[in-house]
C-alpha cells in the first residue's frame, strides 16, 4: 500500500477534508500517510475501526513507547493525554469529580449570564466576528473562572493556546509552551501564597503533599495526591482542552446552521431540537479532526491492514463521523438525525478511557450559546462582505480563525 502525502492536497484539504477522507475510506479503513507537517503516521478513517482503536489497549498514549517525548510533555510534564493506566487512571480520578453532570449543570446560570452579556455587547453593531465576539470569550471565561485564572491574563493565554494547537510556525509552538509553563508556575505560586480560594486550581493545589498554611492538604479517600509537576500539567491540559475545542464547536456549528437554511429554520421553530442540533454539529463538522497520537505496542490489524508494532497512529474522528456505513447520508446536515442509533453515536468526544472529560461542559456551553444567539439575532447570516475563511492548519483542531456574521 502506497504512502499518501496529505500535504499534496494543499489548501483544499484544510478547508474541506471530507471528500479526501471519503476517497481514502473507499480504499480501506486505515492508511499510511504523511501529515501536512511531514510526519509519517497511520490514519484510521473508518468509523468501526476508529471506535475500536480509541478503546484498544494495544495502542499506547505514551510517546515513551517509542522512546519519544512530546514537546509539551517535555516542557510541562506528563498529562492525561500522554499517559496510560495506571497513571492515567489515577490522575483522571483526581479531577473527574469536578466535571460530573451535576457540577456542570450548576454552572448553567453563570454560563447563561456570560452569554447574555457577550451577545448584548455585539448586538448594536449589526455585524461581528463571531469567534472574537462569542465563540472564544464564552468558553475561555468559563474555564478561567472555574480554574481561577485572572481575567487580565486571558488575552495572553489565547495567543499561547492558538499557537499550541495550530502553530503558525515550528518554533512558535515551543515558545508558546515555554511561556505558558512559566505563567502556570507563577499562577500556582500566587495561589499557594494567597490562601484558600473557591476555584478548581486551588482545590487541586490542596492535594499537594505539602500544602501551605491555610490550604490544608485534602487527599482523596484513598490518600492519593497530586505532585507539583502533575498539578502544572493538569492545569495546562484543562486550560487548553477546556476552551479550544468549544470555541470551534460553537463557530463550526453556527457556520453549519447558516449554510443549511432549512435546518436553521427548523431549529428556530422549535428550540427543543437544540440538544440534537449540537450533536449533529459535533458529528458533521466537529472541532477535533483527529485524536491525539497513539502508538502501537504490538502489530494491530484493522480490516485488512496490519499496523506494525512501534508505529504512530492517528484516529480520524472527522473521517469516522462521515462514514456512510455508520451514518446514512453522512454529508447531509440533519439536526433531527438519531445520533445514537444502535447505541453508538458520533466520536467527536472520543471513546474509551480517554473520552473527553469536559464533554458535559462543552455541550452545555454550545447549547446555551447557539440558542441565545438565534433568539436575539433572528436574521443572523454569514457576512457576504466578510473576508475568505482562514482555516486553522494541521490535523488536530478543525475551525476558522474568524467567522464574519451580520444581523
């Protein structure tokens, strides 16, 4: 099987990868490819195979499997996305209690308040960049308030985050990670010295073995605690993953609605469809194009393809969620689609032990943002005078830097 260079597809692949994924899928569920950044990886494009790979213990999340270390792991420390059990199990348990459905639902009034304020601020102008006006500030405000990041630091964080998930140049990613690492060290030290506070980072800080006076150590029931390095890495992951994907869920979702007037009209006529609409947004053009890297620990067969041991694997979430074997008419945007038919829905949040910890929060933010926007902007439309869409590069995050809209 020939190695396929995705970079040869050019800008068309970045703007609309789905026809290329369809072509690959028709030739087989797994392919050896060269990414747009020049890395050779195995790409899974079939839905059944992607679901299996996401839960396959033979695929390690740790680059150490190949004697490697990811850039952010090297500079920040090991975090959930580069760990396997039992380390992954332990760290996830320490933070998962903060993201239960009940705790997330308790955030609803605050998320609605932030959304109302942002939409109210943009209304008088009659036009806006939806990313800058709503899709970015909503989730970044929510996650920063949840973690206890000062409001004054959020613009700096936005610049770092964007370069980390979709770097505009090779050296920019390293610089962004180094600066964010230094920032997190300062933030954690400030919280260590300032005493108890009602935020997630302070709560995690209290699980350190030697918490400062006034911040008594609170290990879990089994006595487990975070180390200082684990705390910084956890803060890094929650800040990046806690907002970047939701930014693009909101902007991609609104763009999909505005490009499908029949679906937009159906939602306006019945906002009871908003939950299903968000699920279809996630399936049709979700914010994560491929899951983060996995590595085979032994030869693994998917379909007729055997991936050798010691190989990097990318699971194509976007490709899998347009697989006609799973979703009839996969290129049709249908907010009434039954996403969980047969008990298996889309893979936009992953599957298995690495299923997105923040999925309930992302869903809630998107539902509130989309409904509020459509209720208060009844004639919302894409701005015909807006600049051409500027797509984020790479295979990780799918989205645009700006989304010009009018009303």
